[in-house]
C-alpha cells in the first residue's frame, strides 16, 4: 500500500469515525431547551427614584412565577407545564429537532410555599381555568439539533391591564418574605373594571379597591385624567395596585382596616374637597378616623415596600390624587396627581397642619411614614417585620394609640423590649402617638 493510500484510508476512517460520532449525537435529535418569557407593561407613575420597575415607558419585564405550558403544535403532546421560575424561565425541557412548539403563558402566578395570585380576564368567572392561557408564542427547533442546553426568550408585545398586573404580582411572590405577604392564601385581581360595569363579584362603582377575601377590583377604566397617562386605567399606576394588595395583606393578618370614611374637617389641607382625580372619600393628608388612617397608611406603605428595597437608604411612594404642599413664598400649593413622597422624612401633618391632637383621628401620610420607618430603620432598636406590625393590630382592642402601644407591650415587653421601643419611637417621630 502506498503511503498516499494509507493516509487517504486513515483520513477516510477518521472522517467515518467523526461522522459516526456526529450521527450518533444528532440521531437522537433531542436537545435541552429552556424557554423564558416576559410581560410588556406600562406604569405611568414610575421613575421617581423608587427601586423596582423604574421605567415609565412601556417595558418588557420577566414573567416571574407565571403559569406556562409547552406543547408540540403537530401532535399536541405536552412536554412541560407548571410555573416559571424567578427569572421567568422554564426548567430545561427535552425537545425534538425540526418541531414547532407552542408556548402558552397564563395570567396567574404561583410560588411553592406561598400561594397563587390571579390577574383575572374579562369575565366574571373566578378561578384558575379562566386565567390559564393568556396568549401563545411559537418556536421551531432546528431540523438537526445537537445535544446541549439552549435558551430562547420570547418578547411578547401585547400590552393591557392584565399584562400590567402580571409583573407586579410576580414581584409580590418574589419579595413575599420581606413584604410579609401571607402564605397559603390566594389573591384574585379583576383587571377590567370600568364605571357602570358591575360584575357578579366586582366593579360595582368602577373604583380600585379590595373587597375582602382576597378579591381586588382594578378600575376605573379611566383613572387619572390629570396624570401623565392621560386616562389610562388604574393598572397603569403600579402604586395603586400595590396599595390594594396592601389592603389584602392587612386583612389576611387582621391588621389595620377601617370603613368609616367620614371626614368633616373644615381646614382645606385636612379634608379632600380639592381632590378631582379619584374618590373624595379619603386622601393622603385628610384627618380621618384613626382606623381608616391606619389602614390606608398601611396600604400606602405596602406599595412602597413593594417598589423600594428594604435595605435602600431611600424610599419613594407615588400618590395618584391631588395633594397639598406649603411653599414659604407662595403659601399653599395644590400638587397634581403623581406626586412622589420622600419616605425618609417625618412630615407630622396632623401635628403641624391639622392641629388637633387628641380626637381619635389620624392622617394617612403620618401613618405611611410610621410604617415605613418601623420597617426599615434599625436605629438602636429592632426593625419590625410586616407580620410583627400586623400582630399589634390583631392583639389590640381598638385602633387607638393607647391600645396599640399596650398591645405591643403585651407582645414583646418581657421578651423583646426593643420591639416595643421601636413601635413607640417611630410613633412619636411620625406624630401618630395621640388618641
Ligand atoms: Zn385604600
């Protein structure tokens, strides 16, 4: 055999070996695919210095904990289903080459050990099946796939009330521990309310509100004519949805909650006569029954805790109604909706503006600042968690300060006195320490 022939033969056999190896590799025609997806969302009240979801333009955000299903388009065979991870991705699934897959994403989120939150579609049937599939994406694998691990991310363009709600409820599950979001309880958010559209469970007057039992109604369809969103529904205001989820959390813990919204203060800065955007029932700076000021203040706080990090040195809450601001040169100024409040301050609105100390009333802004500082600021004491804060209301006989402080003492005086001191210290600083 000539050398040339030997080389040629060796070369050929080498090629054959390589070819066989490639064939045996691709002959399976299987590979590991991970699919990720997003929700396009638009929050007109974003970008004021908060930490979470900071763009006020339409933006695609990871579909954290979203329900999904992956199936073959041709045979319908399901190769994976469940809930996406904290990055909005499936686990690696075994896929076949040259096949089109349908990837369905549903408008509900679930995290093991926490619970389910539904963003409800446009009908009055509550439940998992209604929100199961919101829309489908399609993906075709290469005809010849080599065994390996591949990731593909979908970029859906659909935008609307439900796609706005999805990243927010995914974030609630992602931060549930910091937020004190209750475990083992489901939350149902109706996203398509507008005035005059009463459904069986929701939307009676079109407002954005929590109706107990974990049900939240988002509307009206036309919130915020004065805001930069120019008439978008309340799901375009992330701090509103965060606030309603706050009521759900408070109610689950038997925390502060009030229904008697009577406000009769004649001081314009301490009533809501100036409010044109949203309800005049209550507002940020009005002098309200203590139980309402505490419940609404907590809901503002919860929204702040959702969109700011507990470890951050700053904290911003953006309010969707008109508010008052005192400017030394011009006197009182009415600030339009979408005003950012700097939570690192103590305003003491009741003490400084409303002036009546011992009237069993309170101001939402003061209570917002109380909860924020009690939750974030360690000082010499101990930061209180949301469940700890809620346990004070659960323990107390009434929503009056005297009873709240007594309840805090009952809970912690002999075991963790720093927690009582934290409650008292932040109460004095926020100016909520009055009956
Ligand atoms: Zn509220």
